[in-house]
């Protein structure tokens, strides 16, 4: 994904939201245009400035043989999140 897409979408949503509020009386004044521009610039800067969360890494899969002495413990731990466990 484009690295600026999130910021552009955030700025667009903020600007359109501010424009909708400004058009409540079917007229946009110069002060309202300043507020719309401020919303766009603030959203663009804030969304672009906040880093994305790091990607989650999947837990490694461990394959145990039937002879492994730890197998009953691993099986018990694997089922702790099931209802009634």
C-alpha cells in the first residue's frame, strides 16, 4: 500500500466532514474555509506522523512426536482457551 494513502484518506475524511458541517446553512464563509483547511492539515499531519503498529509475527509451530514426554503438558495447554477448560 502506498505509504501516504492512510494520511491522504484521513485528511480527505476530515475535510469532507468539516465541509458538511460548514454547509449546514447552505453557505460556506471564509472562516469556515479556514476551519476546513485546518482540519485537512491537522489530519494529514497527525495521521502521517503516527507510525503503523508493527506487523504481528506468527508463533512458531512445534511438532512433537508421540514419544515426547512433554506431549501431555502441551496438549493440556493447547486446550486452555476452549469453553469448559
